[in-house]
């Protein structure tokens, strides 16, 4: 379950980045009468961007753990890919269904920014629970940007498993799966 939560936080990295860019307030003043407003005033002015920045750092740390698990984790025995179906389109549907509307909710609302951010966090928690319970955690726009691909494959042992791999996968490739859930795996490919 912990890996699913980590992948969910990684999937929201773009949302946190866009909210940070939109909500950050940098007090600029040009002229003789300008003065620094102070660190505490600047922090109070930027609570939401600071939270988003910390969540982005958490997502980066989770990504590093994800990468470490793929490279250093104990793989299952090698298997040969006998059938393959690209399911990267599910990542786009996650982006369009959740991330974009949530961004416009935060950006387009006229009420209190803190109230909007609170509703956003509650909504993200609910989506995260659904995301993990329905095993849709592999639909991850951040990983797609980082050249990870999602496939539904059949191998010489299990069939119809979902795999996440850095790079492309082809029929005949020898893979080393590492389980995330019952039928979802991180995989690496045999070097050719």
C-alpha cells in the first residue's frame, strides 16, 4: 500500500508545481522608498506555495525511492514477453480527469485561497484513496514525462499483468519483474 501512496504523490507533482507557480507572491518594488517586508511576512504571504514546494520535494524523494527499488530490488525470475498492449492512454485520462480540473478549481475560484486549498487537499485525499483501492496508481503523468511506459503484457508465466518500465518494451524482450501489487509490476529489461 505504501508504494501505491508514493506513486500517487509522484503523480501529483505537476499539479503541485502549477499551483506553486500560480500562487507564489514575490513582493517586488522599484524605487527609492522600497524596503524588504521581512522573512516572516514573505512566509505568511506564501504558505500555499511553500506547502506545494514541500510536497514536490516529497514527490522527488518518493521518485528516488521508486528508482532505487527498480534498480536494486530483488527481481522475480526472468520472463519472456509473448504479448503486449500499450496502455499509456490511461495516464492521459488521469491527467484530464483529475489534475487539470483540480488546477482550474484552485486557480479559478474567487473565494479564500486557504479554503480552496483545504478543499483541494480533501479532494486529493479522496482521489488518492480511490486511486489506491482501484489499483489505478500506475496511471502517472509524472512518470510518463520521465519516459516510463505502462503496458499490459503476457509472459511465459503470468498473463495479463500490468508493468511499468523505463523506456519501451517489445515482444520477445526478457524482463525482470518486481511486484507492487497482485498483477502490477515494476520491470527492468535484459540488456541487449
